[in-house]
């Protein structure tokens, strides 16, 4: 089997429970040695897909292929061998409270009945060392942390060296630090052991960073499958909601259109005459924004953008047709009239408000300070301009409104 041949493949698979169609003629390809993430709204069919892979459920229609052979055509021996190659890491870890860590990890081997006690000890010790669980062998699940429990569950899923590991919401209920730790643990161990990983997850977009492929399920259908970096080329609206879910919340809180919404709103207004023959566009940019995130922190970067957004909303309330974030560091404002002098006066007032903000005080940066400025570019536009043209033209006209110089001592 080549890398271009799926290890697991769904062909026109359907599954229903009563009147509810959970999967509807689904085609899905999972490739060997890769991390494939299944994402979608609750009830979209993600967990059912995992149960079909492991054989806990059977499809009502269509075929599931393993190593190119339909499962329904396998005899009992072949099916048993296939199941031995697939392990499941449950959402709640599913550790047995009455068993210590060693016995929990050893369970898949003990259940086989054909593995010697010495071999069990060797295999468990191997996984324990790799996952840094040496001091927990005699402890019970209730005596170790939630993060440790996740690692024990992973050790159990890996103890018989499976070809495929299925992860059902592996980070549910964890705080951000532990969530990142679990995702990191999965990807590092996947690379070390070489197993094929299939994840069901709500952690978007975080899970995209560890995935080779992503499948997005919506109302029982797969609306996208492919490389995460190709997601942005999709025209499906829900796909973009998943990509921008984190920034979308941030923009909603700040009262801004997201980049895709900004473009849609602008094109609609331009095509329907809402902008008139001429209008004014103002582009605001937080210079060195990515460096602020890197050196000072993402919360300070968010505070700067959020404050700028609040000031803009206060000044242009009732006068702006469109206000949106065209990139992480840029906000575009399109005003309802083409009075350039009035626009310049408004920008001047906004500059005065910005001067008094805490983020321009060096004393707010106790550990690390980063020079940055906020600039504005004003241009006149017409409906035949694309949004990209407006942003480019305004960017060429930008002038500094305020600046933080970390060497300055005055407050």
C-alpha cells in the first residue's frame, strides 16, 4: 500500500438512528501515518464515524474499506485481526477506578490471554517510560491528575502497538494549558510511534496545527476534506467559520466585521448603490502588531486592537456604513459621505483619544516593551474599487497617529 492509498476509506456510507440520518452517503479517506481530524457541530456525526471505524456500529449503506478491502467481505478471522490493529482513546479516559495504573495500561494485553506476564511487563514498562509515568504504576486513577490520566489512557491505547488510534474529544474538560499539552502529546507520540491517528475534536483552530488532513462534517455530509492549509481556499461558508472561529469571537466582541464578512458587506453595498458615487475609506494599522504579540503578549495586542475599535465605534456611530478588520493588525472604516475634510477631522479626534490610552504608557510594560505606532490612511473611493484596491491605496497614504517609544520616560 502506497502513501496515496487510504488505510481506511468510507464509500457512500450512510447511518441513521430511527428517523435521524446521522451520515448521508459519506466518502472519507484516512491515510496511513497521518493525523486526520474530524470537526463539526455537535450531533454532526463525528463520534458515529469513529464507532463505524472500530466496528461498534455497522453502516446501513455503503462500504468501509481497511487496507483496500471492504470490511463486509472479511471473514471472522480477518475482522478480528483488523480490530487488533485499531485502538480507541475515549473522551473521559475510561480508566477503571478499581485498577492501578499498571493494570489499566496492561488491560488490552491481559484481555488477549495469549501474552505472557513477562511480555506484558516489558510492553507496559516501555510505554510508561516514553510517557514519563514511572512514578504512578501503583497508584489509582483517583490519585493522579487529569493530565496524568490522559497519559495513562494514551499508554493503554498504545500498549499493543496499534496501527490506528482513534481519539474521541481527547481534550474535553481540560483547561487551555492541559489541552495544549494533550494535543502536543498526541502529535509527538504519533510521530514517534508512526500510528495513524483519527481525532474528533471541537478545539478549532488548535487541532488544525497538528493535523495532516481535516474533514469537516455538516448535517451528515463531509463538506471539506484535505490539508488544513487548503481550507482557506474553500468557498463553503461553514468552512470559513471553522477557520476563523477564534478570531470571529474576538471581532464580534469588538463590534467588527471579520475579513470575509467585511469583503461580503463591501461588495453588497457597492453593488446596490449604498455607498453612492464617491465615499471615504480610512485604514487604521497597528504597526509591528505581530512583534507585539510575540514579545509583549497576545492579550496586550488584543487590548490595543480592542481599544482602537471602541474609539472608532464611539466616533463614527451612525456615520459609518462599514467597519471591519481586514487583517489582524488593520481595521478599515468606510464612511457614508465623501467629505474628505470631515474625515480628516474625525481621524484627528480619534488620534487625540488614542493619546490618552494606557497602552501608550511605558509603565504598563513591566517586563518587556515593544515600540509600535498606530497609523491611518485616508482615500476617496468609488464602487468600482475592489476592497483590496481600497486597502492598498489607503495603506500608501498612512500617517502616524500615535507612537509608543520604549526608551521614553515621560508618562
